[in-house]
C-alpha cells in the first residue's frame, strides 16, 4: 500500500514539475558546480520503476527501497531498459564514535555500445547508499565516486538546519552549513550536492537516472519529481546482496568492490556530525 500510494503521489508531482525547463547546460570545469547543476536537471520524459510488493526483502531494506526514474533517450527514440532486480546490502558504519545503520542498493544497467548496433552493450553498476540517524530517518545519501569524479553527498534538511543553528551559514567556497571547515582538496574527493526534504515517514528516495546510465539526483518522494512526462512503468524485485551475480561468482555478498564509497574517516572529516542526528 505504501509503495502504491507513493507512486500515485509521484504521478501527481509530475504535473507540478511539468512547467520546468529541461536540461540546463552544464558549464565550467569545476566538478563541484557541475555535480550541483546536474542534480538540478529535469528530464523531458522518463519511465517510473517501482519495487514489486512481493520482493524478497522486508525490514529496513524493503522500507527504504527506492523508486527509479529512468530518462528516455528521445533523440534515438529508445525507451529505457529498466533493471529487473535491485540488490541491497545492510551494514553499519561507525562515525563520530557511534554506529550508523547503512543500506547500499545496487543494480546492473546496460552500458553504451561501442558503435551503433555492434554487439551487446557492456553492463555497468549503479549504486547509492543511505545512512540512517537516531530518528530512523535518512540523514545522508551518497553516490560513489570514480577515479576522476568525486563522491556526491545529499544531506537531510534537518541536518542542514541544525548545522546552521550551531555554526551559522556556510562559509565560502562551501555551499552548506553541514560541511566542515576542513581544507578542500583539488580535485575534491567528495561534493555536497543538495539537501533533501525530510519525509513524513520512513521511505526511500526517488533516483533519477539519465539515458547515459548515470544517477543524476536523489530526492525525497515528498518532493516534485524532476520529470516533465512519465511515459511508461516497470517493476523490479528487491533481493539481498547474497543473491547478486557478484556473490555467485566470488562468494562475497557485498556490493561491487570498484564502487568508491567514502570511508568513515572521510565522512567524519567532510561533514559536521551533530549529536541530535
């Protein structure tokens, strides 16, 4: 029922987003600003992908299972190729001297072809993780970095508001009060992209995925979706990481090792971890 209600609300929010413009140009070579601009983009057309009610995972993994919004490749007339399965890994991270429940969701998606129609496309892994606070609500969403791209962080609005009350507004070049005053590396290892709205009840994010198979934004289901028109719908099954192809091939029930998550030390240094979180 919760998933169906969230999907219905999402369809209503599309109407509110329909007057927005699509694809503001990405400019400059600053990876921090590029990441923030990318997160604000609006898809002209997309599919909604929801978890099936009978997925194998309950508990926290099922409670925070995401909705996916997959952009349509309108230029080539191609609908998205939605994943049939998402895997989830449930762990705990020790940050600021206490444990934080962590959920990592990951899935496979077809990568770009080397040239039009030549062979099967390679697959790529997409993933994000959720850290939960003392209220049982998300406080942080993270998109893993790559060798040449920083990790992207999305901070809960109540965290940002608490940081402003304790420390005042962000000091340039920082954009958010939740960012620490530690010196920023160049290029940055992590970028705080946005704050996300606090949902009225525990729920997973809406994950926006471009037709180039890149996650561009994570937003609360209570926020207007960044899509002008939904043209299709599909479903995925949520399964534990132990059922993933990686687990079958290597015996390791964990997310793919090439995903560059920030370490607990990096997270502790990059953000202001307030007691009320």
